[in-house]
């Protein structure tokens, strides 16, 4: 079992920045796909960014490319989402997710593929 705990959400004005953190514990796989998803009120949960713990390129949703950066510190088992130039449409609950994966090429931001989820952290961007 993998436990995920997010933090770092909050309220910010448009154009501002936030950094989300997700601390992972437990688990038996050597490598994982780690991802950030978000769910806005009345909308489906969508993938924001994905990265493999073994390294390699990250995936970003078109809506956040150039503004958000996913990163990780494997020593502390912490996943980050650096969010810059925030917009009101970025307002959502942000979730950290994980699944065991040997091959980085299989990492996709597809909700159904992820079996481990954090509790979520609220991000509110005001105009």
C-alpha cells in the first residue's frame, strides 16, 4: 500500500504562484508513475502532470504547459507541483496519485490507471 499526503494548497490571486507537495510512504515497487490530477466543481477529474520516479520526460496537460512544473525528490519521496501564472480556471482540488510502473513510457495521466490517491488539497485562484 502507498500512502500519499498532499499539502501546499491555498488561495492566491491570478498571476500568483503556489507549490504543492505530496509525501509518499509505503509501497513495494521500485518505480512508480506519479501524477497530479485536479477536479473543479461540476467537472470531471483531469490529469495535470505525470512523471516517472526513474526519471525521463514529464507529461503536462495542454492547459498548464509552460506554467506548471512537476518535480520529485526521490530521497524524501516527495512529489511537487510548481504552479506559476495561476488563472481562476486553475481553481480545483488537486490530488496526488501513484501506481507501480517499471516502464516510464507507460506513464499517462489516465485516472483509472492509478490505484493510490491522496486526500486532495484545495487551490483557489481569484481574479
